[in-house]
C-alpha cells in the first residue's frame, strides 16, 4: 500500500469538517459497511471507560484513518476480522507496557521504529496529545492510552501486508 501522506490526512480533516450532518452520517455508514468488525469494535463496551466526548473523538479519528487508507489502498483494503484486531491490539499493549519511559509521548516512540505508515501514526499521536497540558482537553490523561492503542491497532489491521 502506498504511504498515506500528511497532505492526504489534512485534506480529509478539512473535507470532513465541511460536511453536513447528513453527509458525515453517510461517511460513517460507508465506513461501517466496508469495515463492520472495526466499526462494531469502536462502539463496543471495551471503550466504556472513555468519556462520551473521547468516544466521539476516537470514532472521528478512526473515520479519518479509514478514509485515508481507503483513499490510497482502495479495493486492496479487505474487511478485517475480530482475530486480527485482537492480535494487533494485544501486540500494541505489550509494546506499550514494555516501555520504561515515564512520559506518555516518549513511550510512543517505539511505535515509530517499524511503521510503514508514519504519518498516520503521527496523526494518532498528535490527536491524543494535542492539548496534553490543558485540563479541558477532549482526551483525558486516562483516555490517551486506549485511544492511541485503538488507532494504532486500526492502522495495523487496515495496512496489513505492507
């Protein structure tokens, strides 16, 4: 799969921000039809510890990632299975737990060592850490890890075989 560039990501963010509610819902519907297992997982009770705002933000970020991967991969992007998600998610949590760094940002550095989709990963990192020192930030300190791991897992399973 081709690299998802920062320009593609920024163009998608701009495009999604300019959609009407109906158009946005249609995009989410297309996402749910193309990747029903990922979509169901993002709305599962696994993420019940997140605030409603965090859940909505994670789902919005997931839509951007899916749109970006779909844009560069097109028909080559196959629907993923629960097993693929479970294995990738477990791997990502193991990597995160093995990090000895104190700051969350530094704990994520290891993920950039072998990723073929660095811009997508940077997008996920920036999203969860954007306002890390702002107490009114959408993503809480507690929400950073599960949201980042979910987005990283999604990138992994959607870009498998690179």
